[in-house]
C-alpha cells in the first residue's frame, strides 16, 4: 500500500528577484519640535545575494512627513536571522533585519536630506511582511519611525514535490 504525499518547498529569500511594495506610516520628530505624521509608499526591487539568507535592494518612493509630499531613493540590505518552524511541511515565516541608506530624500521646502536607518521585519513565504524601521537624518537632527506592510509583486507559488 502506497500513500502519496505532497511536500511544499518554502521560498524564504529565494534565488532571483523580488519586487516589494511597501506602505508605511509613523512619525518624524525634529529636535526641539513636535512629532508629525509620516506616510510612505515605496517600490523595493530586491536581488538575492545568498539564497535563503541575504538580499540587496533599491527603495524608491514617496513620503509625506506631515506637511508636504517628497521623494526618496537609496539602498537596502536585508539579512535573515531566524527561520520559523515548518507548518504543513512548508516554512512558516522568517525574521530579518535590514539596513537602509537613503541619500536621495527631497522635499521642496527643506531640499535634500540623507537618512540612515535600520529595522526588523517579519515575512511569510516571501509574499507578505511587516517591518518596523527607525531612521535618522544625517543633515538635520530629525528622527523618523514607521511601521510598514509589504507585498511581493513577483511572488511565485512554491514548487510541490511528490
């Protein structure tokens, strides 16, 4: 007697390209000033350097630091640090840390800014994620914090093996 089983191979940080759409909200606080609402929307194309472990990306998007619309662009490095337990023979989630350098941040009234930051993210099968990030402006004493949701537009269903 033979029992057929199907196994799903997890896709946490798979080889290839991911295009993450990231929408976030949070705060920004200039030194000595009040907190202001922060909203961001980004496209983050990412390429795997080490399958299952390390990605590099290029965030490009818009942000609203409480008073006007601006743009941002830069680089991101994502390192997986913890793999969740398997659920039904597939990986369930992974925890990663990320570092960002955003040298091209522009608002018409305050002109160019440079943000350096880091974050912690939780991602499920390279499809959906949630990220908590904190940035500091290199040129002015302003801190930016945000919680963002991510979705991979290039997601492919994991292969099944018998």
